[in-house]
């Protein structure tokens, strides 16, 4: 199945685009944003063993359009979450 596909919206009655994010990419994005709800979501991905710590950090390092403090925040989260 492709990573994006049209899905009919039950209320709107028309097709919309559905995005299926890969768990490691989702962890990286939420770790960079760093809101409380994002940090809780990242912790749940780890708790339920849905992500691999090394892959999460690889994804963070691949993002070149973030500020140094955002990358540092994601690294701190990884250190505290992954142990």
C-alpha cells in the first residue's frame, strides 16, 4: 500500500488525502516540536516498543531544516526516554 491514498471522508462525503506516517519519522517530528502532548506521545511509542532508539536519532539527524535548540531538545528527549 502506498504511503498516501485517497479516503472518503464520512462527513464531507468527498475524498481527502490520508497520510500514513512511519513511526520513527513521527517520533522525530514530535520530539523536535516538544509540546507536552508530543513528549507524551513519544514516550508511548517507546513504552509500547513501536520505535527503535537508534533509528529515531538517525531520523532527527537527517532533518536539516531545524534550529540547533530543536535538535538538542530531541537529543535530550532521546537520552531520557531511551535511557
